[in-house]
């Protein structure tokens, strides 16, 4: 018999997992929705964001540069920017050349970056695991009632996912750059004829998607160990989320991320291994019943 306290703790853990998974899944959906590219290297960008934040914190060092040691919040910004800039570089120099080729070519190209960047991280930082404490402001628990409490940092991760989702909707639906992004995703050739600099816009979108992955990685370092295999771990869940929610749908990424997060945390307390199995079963069911995903076809 599972106690109420244990179930509550696992649900909160699952929601916080969903919050950080959303940050990588929404970037994946953004890139696919606008550029029509399945970026298999997205998980590596998440890992790069985590390692960049650790470097900024002074936990790990870079050859010839040492360790920065500038604090957690500046480290989050560093992780976001480093992942975004590397993503923009990959898009501008390499992926741009295969937009009009088969999707398999794009997938193979981004998978090549998985191998190269993972080896680069392993060579630079080693194979050990790293984990840090949350910043002082977010340590401790928020007492709810009846002896139940919510870890402050996990509540912060949940809140961040909601803020990012709201910000994306606001930018895409109320700003000029958002209108250009939506127009280009609908008809790239027409947008180019109307004067939109499509290559520059694509690089910007790829930067934002990669930066969101880096943000997720940087915010994850107090909740999970960071190793060179981290990218491979999260990209599988990110693709499961994208398939369940619908590739290109922000709402789908949000719902899918929280479903996967809660399934991982809660499923295993009932049946050993069920936490990892449930998301894949759900993905299979969605593919059979609604192949475009639960929110596929809906705007963002």
C-alpha cells in the first residue's frame, strides 16, 4: 500500500521532471515546427548547457581557461548562451546546406554532432558525474498542509516551464518577429518573396530552440547528476514527448512533458520499471490512434 505522503512526493518529483523536460521538448518542437528539421543533437545541447553552467559555477574547469566561479544564476545565463550559440553555429554552417534534402540526411547530420560533441565533452570534462545544490534562495521546502511539503527548487522548475510556455505564446502571437516566424513556417518561399530574410530567421529560431535546451540543462544540475551521457538520456524522452504531444505544438510539448515526468516518477512505485515503460506505451497508442499527436495540427 502506497502512503499518501510518498505518492505526493513522487507526483511533485514527476512534475519537476516534466518542467525541465518541457524546456528541451519545446525547443525541439520549435525547431521542427519552423524549420521542419528533426534535430537529434538537441539532447547534446541540453548537456552542453549543463556543463557550461557547472563551468560558470566553478565545479568543472576548461583547459587553459580554468573555472569561472561566478555563481548559479550567471551560470544559468552562460549555459543558455553557450548552447544557443553552438546551436546557431551548427545551423548556419551545416544544417542550412541540407534543408532541401531528405529528412534522413538531416537526421544523420545532427546525429554526427551527437557523437562529436559528446566526445568533446568527455575529453574536456572527463567521465565523472557532477551535481550541485540549489541556490540558497531556493533551498528548503514550502509547507502546504497536513505534513505535506514541496521542495522550493522543484516548485521553481514547474513555475519556469509555465513562464516559458506563456512567453513563447506571447512572442509568437503579439510581436512582429513572432508573425514573421509563423508566416515563414507556413510558406517559406512566399515569406522570402515578401522580403523576409529566411536564413537569418532560421538561425534565430535555431538559437532560441538550442538556448531553451541549454536553459533546461543549466536548471537541471541541482536535480540530476551531469555526465557525458546526459544528452542521450534526455533526447529519447524529448522525442517521446514530441510524438505524444505533436511535433511543432507547444501545448503538446507541455502536456507531454508533464505526462512523461509524472509517469516516470509515479509508475515505478507501483511496478518496478513501469516508470520508463508507460511513456513508450503511451507513444505507441498515440501513434496508432492519432499519428500526428494529441495536439498535432493545432497552431503551436
